[in-house]
């Protein structure tokens, strides 16, 4: 039974970026295995070209420890580990290399943040469920009204969405106060859409809002960072998985990725609007452009 569970866990990990697996599992590893993990995270390119013996020398451990490390992180052996390491490096700069240090100069900070953001967005793009995206667009395009709900960083995303969607003929709101959220969710009905945003998907008040809105007949879409408890209360779950890192100096990539998904949704809905609605939108853009122009005397 334990062997079967281990095999299932290994299979689950097989589709993930191996460098991120090492980073998240590091604290769980044996002390000697952590030495191997540290040399991999410090310079994965060097390990990619190293033998088992060379890796053992770099980490100051035995060769059996290197082999045990590979198995501990879900690989079938050292060669499988190197194949998956190569895939991770081909994917882009590992997020672990983008963690900022107090000793970094401004140029290094800029390079790390750009690399971290681009790599994480690419990861989110490759894992986004296209079928769920299409279903969410269908629901939003036919909505009578849309209410966006979120707290904290998710509230910023909700405000951004509320700014975009009214431009395409859909009355919208963005509720951030918990009491107001409950009031609005309780008044929603069939034809309305509740769009709930929570990266963790475990915030009790957001889950309750999804439950109330759905019970009243509204369609519920959630934008969350994993297959979280919130997803089970929604008609469509948009899971935006990112290489999030809680280091105090690391930018919040989950919010950036969520904003990108909002852009995808709002643009897709706009493209379904009748030509006269699109004409009004383009006219609005021209008026904004004229307002921004510097008047010369």
C-alpha cells in the first residue's frame, strides 16, 4: 500500500518543474539529501553536465546519497533526474534563481524580477485549462450583470476587472467590503455572474459568497491558484498556477498572472460584441487619446 502511494505521488510530481519540486520539498529531505538539493539549486547547469560521482563530490556526500536524493524527489533514478532537470532549464530561468538577496544591486534586481515574472507567466500559460477558459468566456459574454469579489491582492484584481468589463456593455461591480459582499451575493439571481477571486482558494468568506450566489441561481466563476476548496462551489474554476515564492523581496506573481487572465477574458468578451458596440468602444478610445494630447498655444 505504501509503495503504491509513493508511486502515485511520484506520478503526480512527474509533470511539474523539477527545480520547483526540489525547492518546495527541501525542508522535508534528509540532512544529507538537502546538501544535494542545495548544489542543484545553486547551479543546476553544472549538475546537468555532472556524473553521479561528480555530483556527490560537489555536495560532499556519498554516491548512494545522490541516488537516494533523486528517488526522494520523485525521479526513477539519476538519469531520469537529469532529463527532467534539462527540461526545467529549457523551460526558462528557474524561479529559485530569481529570489532576491539583500546584496543584489539594482541591475541584478531588475534582471531577476523580469526573469522570474516571465518564467512564472509562461508556467501559468502552459497549465491554464483551455476548456474552462472557453466556458468562462461563454458565461461572461451572456451575463446580465457581473459582480467581482476579492480581498487584498485579489481585491486589486477585482477592481481591474470591474474597470474593464463595463466598457463592453455589461453592468459590473467590485465588492471589497465583507458585509457588502454578502448583501450583493444574497441579491443575485439567474442571469447574474459572481466572479470570485482568491489565490489560495481557502478564504472562508469568499467561499461563502460563492455558495450564496450559486444558491440564488447566479453563475459562479472563480479565479484561483490551485484546485482549492473554492473550486467546488463554482460552475467554472480558472486555475492560474504560478511559481509563487513567499520570500519578502519576491514580487507577487499570482496577482500579475490573474491580471493577465482578466485581460484575456475581457478582450475575448469584447470581440464577441456586435459591431456597433465595438464602434462605440473605439470612439471612446479616440476620445481618451485626444484628452491626453498636450495642447500647444
